[in-house]
C-alpha cells in the first residue's frame, strides 16, 4: 500500500513539473529584428563604434525634441534621425510605419 502511495506521489510530482515548464523565448520578436551582440560580428570594434555613434545621434535628437510631448515628440525625433540618412524620404516612411505599428501594438487589447 505504501509503495503505491509513494509511487503515485512521485508520478504526480514529475507530471506537475513537466507541465509547469514554460516554453523558451523565441529567437526574435514577431515581426521585428534583434541586433546581434557586437562580439558575434566579424569586426566587433567597428560594430561598437557604429553603435556608439548611433546612440550619440539619438541622444542629440532627444535633446533637440526635449520640449515636445506625445506623437509630436516621436515625429520630431524621427525627423532629426532621418536628416542625415542617405535617403531621408525612405527613412521617414519607415519611421512612420514603425510608429504606427508600435501604436497598434500598444492599443491592442490584451488577450
């Protein structure tokens, strides 16, 4: 009798732990891209320099748009970020698409 009780308890504990496990995180967010760490790039020093320059450019855009709030702030930052792009019109179009997608995701009701 005790053997059956102990065996049943062990099976229950094992089954509970198996079903309680959550699936791992996906490799990349749905519909988005993840940047690889610079250590995995062919030229890590160049990668770090580019990211440092990009962060500095973004910080300058944030400072330029400091007084603005709401959607106007996002448009202002996009405008400053796209000013030095090789194709500013394409950059602005892409930025507007990203802002619209973020707005849809934010406003989407949680299921």
